[in-house]
């Protein structure tokens, strides 16, 4: 069986590093892996999505509506936007941080209220927490991606060490300690 | 050597390396850019950014002529620019192997059109290989060099967004050492005067026949057996992956790895063994049309759209396989379009154009985002360079507009194809004002160096084009440089140059705010005691500014302290640049 993960957020939030670490982890477990990224235009503050798929043999590079086992959302509104991609038994792991998109800033649209509650009312398995504060606690708002991975790790059977190794393989030497701390904070949240 | 996750583009670059490629010249363009960036990391490959795709292709051709394996890469619209050399290089053939990569963007993730570049291979009568994942991106890049030398032809490698920007597991192999080919002066092969070219055309047609024979037997076009021959699929590239995702090994598949020329007999043979023939391909019905010429009339574009990207769901739906979408958020979700970054130097200049209500001929780059609300400061965007040339035609035929119309173009785009338009303005004397948005980098495609930056692809100091001198030397007498963080200065320059009775250039100069070496004062704060909530600061469309409880609020994680908003505030609630920076 192929497993599907989607990582969604706002351009510039560091979704690519998260998918890189996941890809790395699954490869060391001898799975076939595909990771699809977005480059270019949408990275300028737009809505971004990356797909991570693993299994015995992965064909399609993308995850489609209703297929994701997990959606990891770096921002609350993006969680709502991409929830259509979640499968029936899937889980939405989301940061509760809100970032206003341009139409909201200019007053052309409003940011929906109580998104977390509404998602839960729809029957979505929502695992929401404040990843930004934990990232800041770890040393930098930029670690939000690793905090989220830490939290996601609770939905997997991989050992803590295996996660750490994947992180160490993907971040610069001098940022390792901060990122491990971020991972632990997310895992225990 | 072990397997490792690689982007399709990285794998293609690895293929160039392993094939002994020595020369790479490209112009950036999503989704092709990383092939050249990864190639540049190999010490054994000389790699450069050329000013545009035509120059890149001609440079690669020169390297092949000199006897060294060469490559150039571009996005689909880049091939339009390089089409001129492409069609005649098809006649000359090559000396050492030459590979041309073109990357399509179905779904237009970051492009201005959705053209299908496979048409070019057919029109230019060149072989084209189409990988369907990272493994094939590497394998086909290597094979392309072999075919190039075996058949004396440039070979095209066709990527697309989902192949180029998807990582898959790839095994690294060693580089082969290829001896340079000898340079021999052969006028009848390389001088394409009519007398020589007319003799080359039949050779090109013959070459296609030989390539077709090769395609019949090569396993680049392979049949994968199925357990049920109710349907048989002819497909390749991403579509192959989607068909396999939905049906696995159920139905037989003829996977096409070489899109031109297609293997007629293999196709007919495959068709004869299945009940219903189905062709699945993104964008145009190229394989399908070919099947029709063979009298096969498969299911194709009657069932599958010519628009956008496919997915497993598109295939499933075409066969009435319903898929459950359990969750749908009921309320309207505001769109999150890309926006100019906080601190972007383009913003101040665009605010001035918006305020003066000018007609603005736009071009392609980050500054195309100036078309978005609240600035709404663009009137057209067609292709690279079109702002400058379009402005000339507009002003020449309708001079009554010329005092209220400008063109805007980025530094990289100006080098690419704006300068020829400016020469036309100088030569044919239209009263035009061109604004060059010089942010010292090719921003939109992710920070590539260009001829105005003084640094090359490998990060070394390099030649540097001086924009002021260039404009003056082609005959533009009025050239003025402004700082786009200074609204008053910009407004004054725009007013003066529009007023002037001759062609002029305004260079709006500030490095891209995302460049690592650019220092910023850091976030400002709003003095809420002074803020009256007039929302004047919101008019510049900065993502760091919003209204909270009726007062301006600055997002400290985004604000860099550019000071543009301070010039909007009449109440002194936001600081001016001179109060926060000493530049
Ligand atoms: C013919 C062609 N080649 C490449 C591209 C891809 N592309 C889009 S914008 C751009 C360059 C933008 O750089 P610049 O003009 O310096 O503006 P900036 O983004 O830095 O503001 C490129 C290469 C394209 N759209 N068309």
C-alpha cells in the first residue's frame, strides 16, 4: 500500500525542508519514495503544497483529493483549504498560527472564524497545536517545520533516533541542536 | 554507489555528468532551472547562464562543433526564443553530442501559457525523449548523447513540472570519459546557404526514417503486459504514472519514451492485441493524431481534456471510477495568491505608477505581481521583452498616450530581450519612457545571476554590463537612476521623463530584499498613539501591514524596515527610512 502525506503552508514557511526530511526517513526504511515540490511563483507568499508518497512501488508523483493519510498544515487557513485532500481516516496535523492572505489584508475577503472547531464539527480528525510558540522556544520561528514534524512523529512507529538521524542528515551542522530541540518540543506537545 | 532521492532536474544533471558532457549554457525558467544549477556543481562541467535561450542554444552548438558534448536547457516558452537556431541545427547536425532540454508547465504553475513543446520536435524533425520519473531523467539524458552522435543530430529531452520537480530514487554511476571529437572544417555540413541546405533537407528526412527504425526496436518504447486486454493504453511521461496508479498491471500499456519519431509498427502491433485502444497524454493529442494517421482512431482527447495537468483522478473519472472526497470546508476560503514580498524594491515604484494612474506595459518577473490589488498597476504582460517593444508601437501610433504610458522591465528580462526593443525606440524615435527595475538578480526564478550582476553561475566575479552606459550608447540621452524606497524621488523622475520630448530610461535600483548579502534595519513598529486608522499605509499592499482593532499593525516576522510605509503616513505613526537606516 502506498501512503500519502501532504505538507501545506504559505510560501516561505519552510515546507520543502519538512518534505526533504520525511523523504530521507522513508528512504532509509527501504521504501520507494516520491516527493513533489513547488518552485517558482507560489513561493512568493502564495499557498504552497508538497506531496510525499511512500510504499513498495510509487507511481503517481501527486496526492489527489480524498487520498491523504496525513495533511500537515503550517497555517490554519491552509488546513481548511486542503482538507478536501484528506482521506476518511486521515488526520490533519495543523499549526494554529494564522497568516492573513493579501485579499484579507486589503479587506476584499475575511479570514473565516473558528476554523479548528468547524473542522472538528465536520468529523475531521484534527490534531491542532501552537507550533510557532514552540519554534520560538526552540530558538527561531523558522523551526516551525521541525516542530510540526516532531508532532507528526507521534502518528508513526519510527524510533526517535531514526527521526533524529533524518533531521541531522538534512539540516546544516550548526542548526542541528536547535532543530532537535524543536523536534522534541513538537513531539511532546 | 547507493540510491538517493533526486529531483528529476537533478537526475537529468547527473545524466549530463555521467555522459561526459562538458559544456552547459542555459537561461533560467521554471521548471527547467535546477538542471543547470545542479550541472554547475560538477567541476568537470563548464556551466553558464546565457542572456537568453537563443544565445544559450547557439553557444551549446558552438561547443558541440568544437568537439565537446554540450547541453542547453530552458522552459517551454524559452524554446520559442531559441526556435530559430533549433530548426537549422536540425539541418547541420552536430559534431560532439548535443542535447536540448525543454520543460513544459501544464497547469501553468508559473508560466504565461500552456504550450505543448512536443510540436517543436515534430516541426524541427528532431528526436525527442520524454522521461516519466527521475530514474529515466538520468537514463534518457545519457541516451540522448549516444543518439546524438549515432544519428548526427541534436536530441531533445522533454521534461515537465511533475517530472522536473518530483524527487525519486536514483542510483549514481560513474562519469564516462569521452574523447573530444576532432574539429574539421566542413562547409557543406555547417554553412547553411541555400545551396548547401537544399542538400541537407533530404538527409534530415532520411535521418527521421532511421530514427523511426531505431524506435521500433529500442525498449525506450516498451510494452508492459496486462491481464485483461479489454483496454490497451498508449501513454508516456506523467500520464504513464497516473494510468499505472489507477490500473496497476491490469491492462497492457505501450509506454512511449521517444515521442518523435513514433514507432508505427510497434503501435499497430500493440493496437491489434487489445480490444479498445486508449491514448493518454497531457495537453495536445499528439500521439493520438499519429495513431489516427495509422487508421487506429483510439479514444483520446474526446475523453481526456487538452487543458491543464492530469492526475490519477482524471484517469479514474474517465473510466467512471468514483472516488470519495469525504471532507469539504463549507465556507468560502480566501485565495492566497503570491504577493510582492515585504521590503520588495518593486513596491515603491509601482505605488507611484498606480498613484499617477499611468498605462503600464508590463513584462515577466516578480514585478508582474504589480498587477495584483491594491496596486493594479499593469496593463499588459505578454512575453519577455514585450513591454519595451509594445510601448514603442503604442506610443508611435497613438502619441496622445505617450505622456501617460511607461514600460517596466526587470534587469534580467532587459538583458534577455528588452535591449533590442529599446534600440528600436532610439532608432525609430518614439517618445517612450522605459523603467528598468534593477534588483541586481533574476528574482522570479529563484535568484540566478545575470549579465548585470557581475557574478557568474559558479559564483565567481564576472563581466558586468553597465545599464546606464548601455542605454546611452544605443542613443538614449536621458537616463536617470532612482531609489524605489524613495517615493518622492521616483515620482519626480517619472513626471520629468514623461514630460520630456525624447526617449528616456529610468533605472529603479535596489537589490532584491531576499538576497542574503543585503542588510536590513529590521522591523519597525507603529506608534499606535499617533495612528488614526486612516489606512493610507495599506495602499502599498505590503504583506507585513494589517489593521488590528482599527490601527495599523506591523508583522515583525515579515517587516525588514524598508520605510516605504512611513512615507504614506501623514501622522508620523510610522518611521521614515532616514530614521531607521543610515543609507
Ligand atoms: C522566454 C522566457 N524565458 C524564461 C522565462 C522565465 N522567467 C520568468 S521571469 C524571469 C526573469 C525575471 O527576472 P528579472 O527580469 O530580473 O525580474 P525580477 O523577477 O528579478 O523582478 C524568467 C527568467 C520566461 N517567462 N520566458
